């Protein structure tokens, strides 16, 4: 009986080790998309404040539409190149892709619900929800990869989800822009540089 169990346990351990290794490699490959999203949100937030200061309110929604389309196309191009060249596990990349889709659809549904019910959902509530979803994605990624940095990012985004509730609503987008730069773009740059070094 023991002789039958031992090989199964070793096979499971080997499978878990291999999955964690591939998950780490996938995390490193997500460095570039993290830079793109972090910079996009930071720049979009800054330009939105400039537009608001000049009373160009109608230009804010098209601005974000253009920025998100550009960022998405840039990341799609990157993933296509990576998919053909690397042939590695895409477990975490799929997780984050599905996470973004879920977040965008849910945010849109919340906005439409507020519109139909004639109730304006606050920026604080919307950004709190987004931060919690991003934090959850990082937490799952940290569990799969065993990377301490990713766990720290999850905690940072969770802190951000409560921070936006305690600041004046006019500064809520600024908090999001700052968080996106500090906890998305900057770690993304670190991961991208590390991935480039390991690929040489």
C-alpha cells in the first residue's frame, strides 16, 4: 500500500513544483502589461484632472476609451509575440485577462444600474470595488507562484480599497492613479527587467 502511495505523492509534489515554477515565469512575463496598464491609468488620471480644470468634461470619457483601446492593443500584440516564442504556461495571464474582463463588465453594469435607477454611484465605491478585485487577482497569483512581491502588491491594493473611502471624492481618482503607478507600473518595470535579464 505504501509503495503505491509514495509515487503518487512524489508525482503530485513534482506537479505542484512545476506549476509554481511556470507561474513565476508567467508573472515575470506580465511585467510589460503591468507597465502599460499602470502608466495608462496614471496618465489618464492626470489628463482627466487637466480636462476637469478646463471644464472639458465631455472629453474625459472618449479619452479613457482611446487610452484603454491603445493599451489593450499594445498588450494583445505583446501576448501574441510571447505566445509564439515562449510556449509557456498562461495560467496567470489568463487569470488576469479574465479579471480585467470581469472588472470592466461589472463596472459597466454598476454604472448602467445607477443610470436606470437615477442614482449616481460614487467614485469611491467604484474604485473600492476595482481595488478589491485587483487585490484578489494578485492574492491568487501569489498563492500560485509563491512570490512574496506579488503578495505585497495584493495587500497594497487592499489598503487602497479602503483608502479611497476616507478621502474627499474629488481626490479618489488621484489615489487610483497613484496606486496604479506605484503598485502596477513600478513593480511591472522590475518584473520586465528581471525577465529580460533571465532571457539573455
